[in-house]
């Protein structure tokens, strides 16, 4: 078809085909046994970059050479989120169907900014987000839009709330305006940092992000929320946004959505629900009681790339006010106008957020939902919760460890508290646990992370599609053995 | 290795392997001959979604069925950015090495928020952006960070400029503060809409984004910029940011960077350069004179996903003030603290933007640069410019068409102006050209877009890795034949 001279155009596609087969085999082998690698990369800062040329090659290099370097230089510097012993942060994995979706998406390489620039990308996004809405038993009149991650989804929700104030902030901005009230947002002390980052990016100021205290279970204290709102109103502030979380980052606490919804209604606040991680548990009928009140939210985020086996990145922002979102963000230069857009016959997703360029992300989610089925996804999430509950039981039964928060989902917050250290006070226990964390992670056998829940807390999160009983048992054994060595040596330094 | 029950865990990886081979073949065939498809999807709104089930499947479905639906239902709804006759917007293609990079990135599925969460991802990002900086002959002390797209890069640049004002906007916000000046930004009438969107997202207000008039070549008029700044200062505004563009969206005009740099220095503005598309031309020594003055910029964006054959998404924001970027965006909750981060022994890229979650995007860029080589990339970009110049010559030599802007890069702005229509005035010519656009796009043979350059303008952009002489010639022929039919029928409606 082409009279392209060989030195221009695409690379030789037979070479692509051969390397492609090779990499499919590599991926299959890798996903079959990621345990061949240490879970946390065992390298020092600078180790990887030191092995690579400081300048780019002038001439083309064979794919085979690049793949060899990938295996020999890059791979030893990877931390393996696919490893079944990855228990850190929110343990997140993709899945093989999602990988195939990304392969196709990269090959098609479309920008779905407009319906016209790939109708199927827009329509599959609408359809798949409608499926997900059904799967999570969310209100069926909500509309979704795919964002890259929850940082963006949270920020966009705040921006929509700001637009809903009708204070002409879009047109006139906020700086130097005598007519604007001081705006305030409410989150909990346990809300994710991205909500705060979204607010400061939007020019609302960190000081105006009020962090409401939490109860003994690390859930937002609705009474304290009301007190804070009343105090701010009395001081002349304008409260406009509140965020409740289903599954906080530190301990997967669940904020009291109904009570927050009541206050949001009373004080006319935009009510946003951050379900980036925990929203996925709505797949399970037995978890849905936690979501009571979500139907009164103005927006909600859930991230299929966190706990629905969809490769990073894919976050979904749902809202019952899509027109407000569009009013906040739509800009239509001549070069993006289309007849079908002018006629409002289609949805152009570029109108619903900051980003004009939009990858074809819906494809991988559609493939994941179909390849596992709604029941299959639910079964996996249920199993992860079961594994975490089991680990929590072991902690509770151990004289050397204690749990630091309820285990409502698949994340266990705990610490070592051996009898010989308890008399030394909290600082010593904090130090012991920090050293325990470093020691178990340094083995390369497991990767856990930490947080602060009044005291220093270890976190073990189950969310990896390959994690089984065996892995959780081995993690528990490693923690116990390592602690015993610490205790036997009479010091925290092991 | 695993005692997973078959009904949980990952899908069967032998099935993945077989489907993977099949899809590698499919991608190779597709990229060999995207011309088997109409370039612009020939479907009506709703055609695709109507063919898909309205509810998700309860049970898992075989990969083979999903792939069949992809081919039979999704593909007919795609607009083919890979088609060599895709001349719309900024024609952008990925490439086979980039597709392999995305395959690996999806399989690894890491989140590079922290160095620790995959050291090689962080270090390869640093290295590859340093390579790119060298390739584009940009100042070697600039530091880069990968963003998803230029909308985000532009917004982040404005946010850094806002932080550099030292007005405590991060902490105190902007609403209701009597001590804040009214902030103003300067772009040109031809700047990309994303700069304006970034400003309004940040709460700066559309009215404070001052669109400076352009000269006859659609480049920012530096004298008008100075006049606007002086007028704003006299009126009590605080100018703080100016954006110059290398390759505007409508006509790839090039703003006078040196003159803007002079004014930015004089008035202490943050000087941002939007080279999302045109920045890539710095690969060519013969184009570098256009970049004189860029070395005095505070930040610059260039998008390898636009004209460097890297699959969407990958935008790079360079700045000589990385500490300001970090001051604007870094938030460090306990659960993201690491020993190496606290010691400042590593770069944690989450600190340099809004998004916490970060895909392993550097991998595909590293593979693209190596697979084509610096010279190979430059040769392709040079060829695209040559093809566009050739098309521009045909327009200039035709009695029926005229060029509407200089062709400095690979994008030709032109319109039909047959003698029989000229007497009918501008409105008739606008209508004729809009109808010509629709008619040629409806053939499925080519896809071009339009803009407004005082009058309605057609745009033909060459940037696809598969586009050759033959394609550009055929596009020219189709435009001429279609116009002739219009003229012969005596009306614009064809």
C-alpha cells in the first residue's frame, strides 16, 4: 500500500511481530510467577540510571537489544505490584484481560476528546460506566466520566462544587475580588491527601480545608463536622463542600455518609464521596449497608485501577450534575467544533474535565468486566476481605501484636507490642515497628507500608489478584520471626 | 507456586498467551494496512452503543468472544488516527516500539508515585527526559517531569508561576482575601484553549487571561503585549505569567520568544513556552532558530505523544525551577513517607504535580527513542514538514485555492476560493469550505479539520508516521475533484 522509503515510516512490522510474540510470552511468564523477583526492588538510589547511557542513540537500535536492556537493567529496579506479597499502600493489580485492553488501546492510539475522533471510544465509555454504576448499585441517573486517577477526580469534584456556587469564579476568578466570601471545605483527618491537594490547586488554600476529627474508628465525627460548619458560618466563612470517604487510606474507615448527607443538605454543601478504593466493595451485597446515604451525594469517585484489576490508570467520577461539570470546564475553540457537537447530539468528554487529550481507557475496563464477569469480580474482592479478616484474627490472638483499627475491608492496621517493649513507652514501640517494617521489606519477601493512627501503625493490605492464604500466612510468619529476632537480640535494631 | 482455587485469581494465562499472539498479529496487520478502514468513522451517534448489552455479564466470558466483539462492533466505530490520510487536528501517531512499551507498562502495572514504588520507573523518567532535553537542544540544567497531556502541563506551569508570587496562595487561597492583587496572564489570540482552561481551573478567571492580538502571521504581537501589560499595571492588576507558543494549534505560528522573554524579564513574569506540538521541531537543526529565546523561559511543554511517535499519553513539562513546582504541589502524609524521601536522596515525582498515581510512561518513550534513534526521529519530522510544504505549493499554484497562513511546520491552512464564488463574499466562501470539509470527510478517504483564521480555514496536518507523497497527492486530488463537483453543480451543497 505504501511507497514509503524504508528509512522513514514505521519500523519493520515483522520485527514488531516477533518481538511482540516474545513479549507476550514474557508477560505470561511474568504474571505466572512474579514471585521469581523480590517484591520491593533491592537497589540503591542511582543504581539503575548508572547503567544506562547518558545520551540518546543517534541511530536506530534493534528491538532485541532494547528488550535485553529492559530485562537486564530495568527489571532489577522494579518494585513488583504484581507480586502476591505486595501488601503495601492499596495493593493494586491489573489483570491479563486489562493488559490486552491496553495493548489494543496503544495500537489504536486515538484521542477521544470528541465523539467524532472515535465514536466507539465515547460510546463505550458511556456504556461501561453505566455497567459499573449498575454493578455498584449506585443511582442509575448518575453519569460518569473517566479520569486518570482519584487525585484528578477529587479535584474536579471540588471544581464542580465551586462552579455550583454561582459566584462567577470561572469568569472572574478569585484573586482580588472584594465580593467573594472565604470558601471552606470539610474533609476528615483521615481523608486522602489528594482532596487537600485538589483544593490548593484550585486556589482555595490549605487553611480552608478543614480536617474534621474522627471517632475511635477513624471515621469522620459528624457532630464535630456540624460544630465546625457552624463556627465557620459564625465567623463569616462560606462552607461549600464536604467529602466523606468509603475506605480511608490509612485504615479503610468508612465515614457516616447518611449523617454527612443530612448536614450537606442542611447547609447546602456539595457532598462528595471518595470511594477510590472502597467504592469497589459495593460489588458485594453484604457491604452495601456501608453506602447508605451515597444516593444523596453530588459526586463520587471509584477507581477500577485500584481494586477492580484494571491496569493503571482508570478512575471514574460519577455525578448527578453533569451539566455543572460541563459549565465548569467546557471551552470550545473553533478548531474543536463539530456539527454533532453544536447540535448536542453527542457527548464530547473533553467538556467534563481539565484534560483535552483522552486515551481510550474504557476498552480495558470493558474487557476486564467481561473477562471476569460481575460475579467473578465480586468473588475476588470478597476473598481479599476474607484474607484480611483472617490476618486480623491472627493479630488479635497474638500476645506480640495488636490491631490499631477495625478491619472493615482488606487492610489490616496493626503493630508489634511485645511485652518486653511495652514498658518502654510509645516512642520505643514506634521505633520498633519502623525497624520491623524496614527489616521485613529488606528481605524482598514481602512489602508492607505504614501510617500513623495516633501511633505508628503497620499496614497490610490485600488487593492483589494472585494473593492467597499461603501468602498471607507466610507474611504473618515472617513478621513473627523477625520480631522474635529483634526481641531475642534485646533491641529494636535487630 | 500458588494454591489459588481456579475460580479466583488471574484468568488462565495460556488463554492470555493465545489471545496475546492473536492480538499481536492483529496489531501488526492493522499497522501494516490501516487504509483498509475509512479514516473517519462512518457511523451515526448511538450506532455503537446500540449493539452492546445494556447490562454487564454476571459470569466470565471467553477472551475470544470479547475480541470478536472488539473487531465486529468497536472497530467500525473507530476513527483511525493511524490512517496515513488522517490530516485533522494535529495528526499524531504512536509507533510499534511505543505499543510494545505500553504492553510492558500495562503488565508491570506499577504506580511510580515514589522512587521506592519502582526505582527504575523514576530513574528512567529522569534519564529519558534528560535525553530528550539534549535532543531538543534545550538548556541542560532544565529538569523535566512527565504529565499526561499538555492541558495538565500548561496548568501546572501556571500553578508554579502562581506559587512563585509568594502570596501565600497555597496556604491561604485566593477567595475573600483583601490583600491579594488581581492577577493577570497573557497568551495570544492563537494560544491553545488549554492554557485558558488551566487558568480558570486554578481560579484565576477567564477574564484575567488576556488574549494578545497577533500579527499577519498569527504570531503574538510583542508590542501589543507590552501595551496590555502597561495598561493592566496602570489599572492596578498584577501581571504574572505569559505564554508564548511554538506552533499554534490553528496554523503552527511561532511567537517571538526573544521579544516575549525581554518583556517577561522587564515585568517579572513567569515565561512559559507551549511547544506541545512544535517543540518537537527542535530535533531539526534547521528549525532551531525559531527557538531563540527559549533558553530564557521558566518552563516549557513538549508532547512526545504528538509528533514523536509515542502512544498517547505522554507530555513533558520542563522547568528551571523544579523547587517551585515542588513547593506548589508537595504534600506528604505519613503513609507516603520513606526514609530515602526524608533524606532527599531520591526524587519522588508525585511531588511535582497534581496526580499521585503515575503510570510507567517513561518506558515507551525510552523504547521509541532507541528504536528510531535521534536521527531517525528527526528524519521523519523533516519529511512531514517537506510534505506539508509541497502541499502548500500546490495550493499556492492553484487558481481555486489559497493559503491562509504561513506553513512553518507540517500544517497547511487554506481554503477553496474558486472564481465563481469570490463575488458572493466571505460568508459564501465560509459556507463553501465548510461543505467541502464535510464532503471530503464523508468519503472516509481523508480526514481534515478546520479552524478560523479571520475566515473559515481548512487545515491539513501531516504528522502520521505512515503518510507519504502518495497520500498527500491523493488528498489534494480529492479536494480538487470535490470542489469541481460543487462548482459544476452551481452551489455549495454539492
